[in-house]
C-alpha cells in the first residue's frame, strides 16, 4: 500500500436509471482507497438508493436530488411536485459547492462529459482554473454512433471534452470496442485516451452472513430492474413450457422495478417450483460467483461480473432507447464470450427454454480466447498514483525553491 498524503478525489455519477454508474464509481473508489493510505474519495450521486450500499473507510457520497429517465429517453424529477428545471438548478448548485469545499486533486466524471443537461460545466470551469486534474471515464460502449453524435452535437460536447479534460479513461480493452466509433476525434483528444481494461469484480467481504441458495442454480439479473420485467416473464414462460428445464433459477428483480410489475412476477413465479425470486441484494457478486450460469440484459457491470467470475452467460439486450447493451452483446457474441438472444427470440418460450437448458454446459468466457482484459482497476490505480505523486513532487520542489 502506497501513501498519498491528504490526496482527495471527487467522483460524479449522474444516476438517472439503474445502478450502473454508481456501482462503477464505487468499485473504482474502493480499489483506490485499498491501495493508497491518506487518499479520500467522495462520490456525488443522484441515485435514490446510494445509501443502500456499503462504503469502505475514506469513501463517502453526497446525494443530489434524483432525476429519473423515462422509457422514451426523457427526464423528470423523482418528486413530481418539483419542476425539472428547479431540480437541475439544485443539483448544479450542490455539485459546485461540494467541489469548492472539497477542493479535489482529481475529479473523475462517469460517462456524461458535461453532466446531466450540462450541469457540470460550471464546476469543470472552476476546477480547471484551480489546478484539479479532470478525468472523463467512458464505458467501452456508449451508444450507437448516430444516436450519440446527435446527442453530443447539441452541446458541442466533443470540443468541450478537448477543452476541459486532461485524461480520458475507457473502461475496456482496446481490442473490444471504441466508444467514439463514428466520431472525427481530434488527435490531441485521442492522445489523452487510455484503454484501461474492464473493471474486475470480486466477492465483497462482510461480517454479516448471507443466505445462499442450496444446490446448483442459474442467476437471472436485470440490474436495477427498471426495464427488466419482460425478460423475467420470458424466463418464467420458458420454464412453464418445457418440463425438461429442471435446474433451479434464482431471479433478482432489482430495486427499481415498478411495484405493480414486481407483484405480478412474484405471483407468477409461485407456480414455477424451480424458480426462487428475491427483490434485491446489494451483494450480487456473491450470488453470481456461486451460480452455474447467468442470464442478464448486458449492462456494463453485469458484463464485468460475468467476466470476473468466468460464468457462462445468456444476454438478452435492451434495444431502446439506447443500443449500448445490444452493441456490447453483439460484439461479445462475435468473440464467443456469451450467447446473445434477442428480445423477440426470448419471447418464444420454446426457443428460450432450449437456450436456458444449454446454459450450464456453455464454455466460460475464459475459453473464448477473446480480449477480455480485467486489469482496469490496476491500471487506474497506477495512473492515479503516478499523477498524484508527480503533483506532490512538483509542489515540494516549488516550496524548496
């Protein structure tokens, strides 16, 4: 463990839909404090359940008012009595005040270069003039190039990335996918990009005992669950349609699944003895590590966990309003890492039952020979340590001089 005296890292996770952004930030934060004494990480999060997770010593979070993304891609305040514009103003003010008070050495922004609806621009300008190192972290797959280009063009995002950010980290290996496919990226901006690798996950250590399923099972997870009800209905229909499908399935609904849909699925699952259903567990890694295989929608965190625990997997990707999951699943299927089943195929009980029956016998990702480097956390730790130690030496030299 290296020591960084009084170093501070601020992270931004806009969190409008699902758990992906917060879980990614939390994973990186925990890795950093494990490696560096004297380092403190503060996460700015809009997640409604940011407090449902455990945080390591020297990792904390600041909660900003929540905004949710609707299925059509639009946003609304979680409090229907508060105007969206007012909520955005509150978020922007809290973010700026937090940055001014915390005075970070490094500011790591997850996925949204300018923040939700541009809420970070003021803070980025402030930190840039005060010597903070600004880092943009991008998933290895952002979205379909035409959709991302249209979204970024409105706010001149690509030019502002070049103006604000000192480093750009891509959370995947270079041979898997380029998140800026289709963009005419300036050479100066490309030079700041580092493909760090996928972020490896591990079973969390906890003093609180966890009740594990008995015997072999496959794990069915839809992440946050906000748009996962259809996949779980398809799993239940497949089990009901084929008596040969006898291995157990543990279904995790997710904390954001609407109550009405959740209740309907719980009732439906009571008629399928092979299926056990729970609403949420903040130690999903443990459940995945104990499974024979995984069925999911292909979000970034689920994909990293599949790789980390080397589990055979079926991915049924979301196709709208973003194509991120589909692009990731298609690329992973091309490389032989997972099996992709399209939503219309999963809706056919016989077709899906055949895929589920074969799942435990599928080869794990490690046997695909594909570029699935899981050294992202190690590379990030080294980048941060080298950068902060260099800054510290420069300051010491100035003081000596």
